[in-house]
C-alpha cells in the first residue's frame, strides 16, 4: 500500500488570508509600497552610500593647491584622450609614516580597553536595574538615559574641571592624604579611557538590560532548587544567556570609540594619538583631503568585521524577535 | 528569586549612578560660583548666567542650532518612519540587505567619517550641478537628517514590530485602503515612538560638533562649535551655566514626556479593560 506523505499542514484560513493579502497588495498597495521604500532608500543612497564612494575616489587623488584641494582622477589630455590617474601614494604614506600605524594601533587598544571597562561597570548596573522592583525599573532606566540626552560635549567638558591639577579629584585625594602632590590626570591616556567609558556607558547598559529582562527567571529558580549557589548560577545561567546583549553592547561602544575625536582632543595628551584626531588634523590643519580620505577608508576597513557582526545581530533581533 | 536582597549588586548600581551623575552635579554647583576659577568656591552668584545671556555669539549660535535641529527632526521623523515601515513590513525586496546596512551604519559609524564623506559629497555636487551653493545651514541640516533618521528608524522599528497586525488586517478587511489604515490605525499607535524619535533627533542635532564642523561653511556656526572653541581655551564658568540650563531643559522635558506617556498608557489600558468587560 502506498502512503502519500501529507503536505505540511497549513490551516485553510491562514492560506486564504495570505492569498487575500497578496491580492490586496497587488491592487492597492503597489504604488504606496514603492514610495515607502524608495524615499528613505534614495535619501540614504544619495547622502550616505555615494559619499563613501566619493571618499574612496578622493583617497586616490593627489593633493593640490586648488579649490577643492585635490586633483581630478579623470581628465582630458591635450590630444583629447581620456586619462585616468590613480594615486596609491596616499595609502603608501599611511603605511610608511609610523604616526598613522601608531594612531590606528592606539585607537584599537583604547577602544578595546574602554569597551571592557564599560562592560565591567555596565553589566552589574544592567543586572541591578533588571532585578530592581518593577516600579523602580523605569526610573533607574531613565536615569541611565538622561545623561545621554544632555550634551555630549559638555559631559566631556565636565571632566576637564574634575581632572585638572587643582580639580576636585586631586583636591579630594590630597585632603585624604592619599597623595602628596597633585596627579597629572588631565591630558593623559587615563583621562581618555575615563572619558570614553563615561560617555558610552549608556550604550552598554541599554542592550544588556534588554537581554537580561527577557531572561526566564524560572531557570534561576530551577538552578537554586537544585542546590546551585547564586554566584555559580550567574556564571552558568545568566551570563551565557546574556551573551547577545554583551556582544551588541560591546560593538556599540567599540566601533564609535575607535574613531572618537572629541574625547582624545579635549582630555588626551600629546601621546594619546587616536585616528579620529589624526583625520581631523589632516583635514583641518594640513588641508590634505586625499590623505584624510585614505585615513577614513583605512579606518572603515578596520571596522568592517565588527560592523558586519553588529548588522547580523540586529537582523536576527528584528526578524527572530517576533 | 531568593528573598535575600542582592546587596553587592545594588552597591555596584549605586556606584554606577554616582559615576554618571557626579560630573554633572559638579558642573551645576560650580555654575553658581562667584569666582572665575572653577576649583575655588568664591560664594554664590548668578553672574555667569547674566554674562551668558549677554554673549551675542553664543545666543546667535543657539538660535541657529535650534532652527537646524527642528528642521532636522521633522524631516528625520518622516524618513525614519518610512525606513522602519520598510524594514518591518516588507520582508523581501531587492537590495534589502544594503538598505538595512545603510540604516544601521550611522548609529555606530565614527562621526569623523560621516562628516568627511558628507563634505566631499557636497563639494562634488557643487562642482557637478552647482547645488548646494557653498556650505552652511542647508548642508548641516542634510547631514544631520541622514544620521538622525537612522535613530528614528530604530525607535519606530521596535514599536512597529510590537504592533498587533490583526488591528490593521481588521481595518483592511472592512475595506479601508492601505493609506487610510496607516493614518487611522498604525500612525496613532506608533505616535509615542515618533515623538520620542523627534526629540532624540532634535537633541542629536543640537549636540553634534564633528559632523557640523566638517559640512559647515563660513557664517554658519552652531552652538557646539562655539562651546568647543571656548572649551579648548580652558574651563569657563559660562559653559557651566549653559550646561546647567541644558540639563534643566532636558530633565524637565523627559519628566513631562514620561508623565504624558504613562498617563496615555494607563488610559489605554483602562479603555481596553472597559472593552473587555463590555464584550
């Protein structure tokens, strides 16, 4: 006897529904749909994607005393032949002059360390908020978000006053007799780390909180019932399950921190060279647009892997979250 | 959960908040300092506020920033909502991955790259089609819209994906056209997210130094640019006064918005409960 494998079950109403919706979108929604997609698509393509391509193009040009200060890539020679001139010299400069490699290396290091510190400070905060009584949670969360809404520049500025030679931090340390002479806290690598951790902490806490809130409490109860101590339950249950939040938060801190300009410029010293600052001075002080573009392209190359990772997490979150 | 309060956790939490708020509190305290030296307390005074309000350069920069921010937020809300609709509702279309990438990129892309690329675009466009003529308010606004619409999209997206689709389907089944469904059903439901998005876009624009510095031209100096050049010269009590005012405005805004949202949410729940009882 031959048994036909039944087709995967689909409820007839669901099928009908889908069919009807398909018909509707064909007859009514077509134009609307195109407009809805095309408007933001067009805007972002023109003002975000095309500019990146232009940056890449200009990184292959030559700096010139002209307006705009770079050579055209394509021009007509005297016998009307099309001439294409690509300069790889800007990339060669990046590779040969140690200042650029040092700056890249230092940026990656500073961003990585700051991300780790952010995680160490932010994780207990996120966990504490998630486990706080329900009516407190909203307030605590708002208090994390509030500094983010006030001016970034001014929050960095606040640390200048605190870290100065005669600033509050030194005064307190002196008063308690912990130090004899004021420490040179401002214009140091320490100040840059502090500034980045301080400014980006909300970006770490919020995704962590989101994953920790979705955590099933009964898992922890089960672990406790089976005699697991809270600390071990945290390590074996909570921490592994919150990994998506850890990764998302870390990327949200790490990627922008690599290219940070304001913090190293205001809090850092001469030795805390970061690539964002190099790009800025290449552009504003040296007015060498092609080299500044090459710096930007090289920075993007460094960030492609973390960016792609973040993109995948976001995509999984929006499609799998429902 | 065990009944024991996790003491260590709440201590760490308290330290975290102290870390977040200590710098802001000192800024506010020292804005009322009589002495010019930020570190020496010279008695209570409001002279820095008076000087701030007499600072013509600061005031005109503030006015410019407010105009740019309002324009930016209004356009960004429209674009961001459309982007969110596209990502949540249209699962399959050509170039979706590229689109999702473009929406996510401004959230994390280093500002120096966004600023430089924006500037190079405007320069190239001016060479090719003669628009925009020079750089200033228009170019800053366009650059701001580009990155803040991504933030709006994220907020709108999370609200849209929580939305109960059956409400829209019911309206469709009763013969409403998609455009009408959007206006009468979808838009009112996601409106709190859109208000939050507008406010966020507004603050992002008010706050931006790096991108504005790249795409601005002579004559268009925004508030962060003035603050930055004054901060570079060292600590200035006027900036403390400005910071205090910003914190005051922002926290008032957040408290009012939170209260309104809370009230709306409660009214909605009451309505829902009444419906259930009636049905």
